[in-house]
C-alpha cells in the first residue's frame, strides 16, 4: 500500500516533466508573443529573453516551473487576461458535476444491464444488449450529443439547447433550471460510457455463475434474486471496481467533447476556446489538472479495492 | 493455425463477417476516392449552399455549396490513414519494448515496464491533444503523437507472451542450436504472440479513428485535409438550418468504427477459441 502512495507523486512528477519538455521542444519562440511585426531590435529580444528567464539553463527553468506549480501557479492567459488556475478553478466544478453524475448513471445502468444479459447468455436479450452497447460505444460522443441536441432541444424542444442556466431565475427556480440544463449532457455522457460496464459485468457474472458456491446457493433453495444479486453480483463487482478507476480519463475525454456541443461552461469549453485562440498555457494547465485528478482518483479506487477485497495487498 | 481453419472459425459469427466486409469496402473507398466522388471535394458553389439531400447532392451541400458526399468520401482517406499508420507505429513500439524487456530481463525489464505503466496511466487523449496543440496539427505530428502514446497494451501482451514461451523446450532447443535472439524472437516467439496482438491492434485502430475525429472536432485537425471530425465541427453553427451537415459524416464514421470493432470481436473469438468455450 505504501508503495502505491509513493508511486502516485512520481507519476505526477513524470507528467510535469513531460509537460515541460513538450513546452521546450515545441517550435516557436515565446518572445515573439510580445513582439509585433517581423522585426525587433536584437537588444530588445535579448532583454525580453532575460525578463522571461529564457536565458537561464534548462534545469533551472524546470526548477522554476516546478516551484511555481507547487504554489498553484499554472501560468497566465493573455487571451483571458487572468491566471490559468483561476480560469480552470471556475470551470472545474461544472465538469466534475457532469462527469460524476454521468459516471453514476453509466455504472448503475451498466451493471443492471450486464446482470440481465448474464441471466441467459446468448439469448436474444443478451445478444441485443451486447450489440446495442457495442454500437453506442463505437459512435463518436460529440456526434451523439449533436443528435440529442437536434432531437430533444431543437425539433422537440423539451430540454434547453445548451448553457448552464436561463437568464433571470432565482431561488428554487434557479436550481430546477440548472438541473434541467444538466440532464441532456449527463445522459449522453452516461450512455456513451455504458458499454464498458455492461460487457464487464456480463463477463464477470458469467464467470461467477459457473462456480460451485452458486450451485450450492441454488441447492439451498435461494430465490433467483438472491443468487444473482446477493451471491454472484457481490463477487462479480470486484473487477468492476478496478474498471471504475480506469474509466475516469475516458469520461473526462467524453465530457470535454459533450460540453462543447451543449455549451456547458466546464473545462471542455475552456479547452475548445483555448485551442481556437492558441492559448497554450490553458491547454497545458488543463492537462496537468486532469492528470492530477486521474492519479488521485486511481489511488482512491486502489484503496477502496483493498477494502472490498481483503485478499489484495499492494 | 492455418488460414482455412481460421476462416472456418471466423465466419461462424455473421456479425464479424459483415464487419470485415464493411471495413474492406471503406478501404476500397479510400483508395479510389478521386474516381468515385461526384464533385471535387473543395469546389465551392456559393449559389448552391445549404441544399438538402437530393438526387444530385445525395448528402446535401454545406455553407460554401460544397458537395457533402464528395467531402465525406475524401474524409475516408484521412481516417483510414490515421487508423493504419497509428496502429502500425504503436504496435511496432509495443513489440520492441515488450520483447526487449522480457528477453533481456533484469533492470532493463524493470525500467521498460515502469515506462510502460507510466504511459498507460496517463490520460492519453489529453496528452495527445496537448502535444498536438504545441507542435502544430498536421498529419505527421498526429501519427507520431498518437503512435508514441498508444503502445503500452501491446508491450504488456508481448512481454507476458515472451516470458511464458521463453523457457519452453522448443525455444531452448533453438538457443542451443546457436540461433540468435532476434531470430528466435521473430520466428519462434512472435508467431505465438501475434494473435492477441492482432486483436488489440484492431481495437486500437478504432480508437485512433475516434481520437482523430474528436481532435479535428475540437479544432486540431490538419486544415489542408478533409476529415470527418472537421466537417462536423464546421457544421455546428448551422445545425438549426442544415441537419444533414453533421448527420451524414457521423453515420459514416460510426459505421466504420462499428465495423472495425465487430471485426476485432470476431478475430478475438476465432483466434482464442478456448475463451469462447468457457
């Protein structure tokens, strides 16, 4: 366990190093950002390099970069005229809320469908569940989002076409309206991530259902419900817990794309705008923050895993 | 496993056959794209903008009056190219890293596996996105960045396989006969490991194609090429008046990815028969 906790900061360090190297290796001179036109006096360029610390040796630049990161300084966005950490902080909650709700939706629905599919393997129900989850899994998430937007916000306007809230709502109305805006993106993100959990639950359940203790449970006269949910599912959940830890990058990847379509003001929209305006500090900042999130979340799932399955020790 | 035996097993699944056939059609379309498009993909007819699907423009036209079907057909090329090149590059790196580690063993193995683990737990999509934004979105960078980040699964598969056959009698026998490590790797070990690598590679092709579409959609596509993700991105401001602009490229893209995933599933069942019977 201790090893696991030590490894996580090492991974984070590796990511920070990677970020720094990418920044250094990328073509283009940062000084050019402050120099308009093609010609600049060499003395001015030299002074600018000195001011930005670009004349220092590489390791020193890296140390400065790290010490700033530790202090929560992810750089400055000249497009927004604000600190990157501040910009990300303002959007992070929206993304985490969307991702969290979609995660729960896909997990609960995925396990349920997986159990149902495993009841009669290779039956029509099982085949159609497997096939349809494969199809949804293969569709680009931003495209599914566009379809839902067209269907349920433009042609049949049940849901708002995007944004966080409508203008001029207060009190309870505000929160109802907020949730109203959240439903469509959450549903699309949950749906497109369903397949992994359906397939894994089905495979894991089939493995458990073939074991002797299940035969014993049937022999004792347990009801189907008890056998499936109390005996088999409990053991079948173990590989699913592992998968939960591995799915977060995928959910965030989907969230970024879906936010763009629904104009949900989270990290995705920030990223989309940053790519458009070539705001590299924001792009790198988002990469750092998302990496940190993924590592911390992975560590938490590992801790949970040792709790649910005491046989495992790291 | 002989080819005939493999085919007998593979064709048992009708979906897998349909998937492989569809994927082959896409390969043909991408090769013969210039000969089958009704119009040049970049030709603008501003008087014909936003035409709904008709017998002339089967997929309709876009905001510049370009024929959407022709653009989608040309988009097949970039998706196919990305899918194939990224899979080739990442599989090659994976084989080299996995085989090196397992063959040499010791500290080399330890180091290579740590690098593999590190790369595996990175949020791949965001790493690709960041690198591409910094280095500039063009086809070569796209292939290089994706190829150098998507190899860990293959490396692990190869390493496990090499470790399991390294001590088998036939490998020891070739060693005793004085056969070199590289020859043993390519003629004795790899043919046994290749099945699981093929399945993993097929599924990765699908992921690479989806990644490329997503990157283009976010604005990191090669601007000089027609890509499905880019077409859908361009359609966003107009979806209220031109539903066909995002719909058709998306259907084609989904069809290709579904076909590849079905092929991968079929290969998995055909190449690992013991898994199916379990």
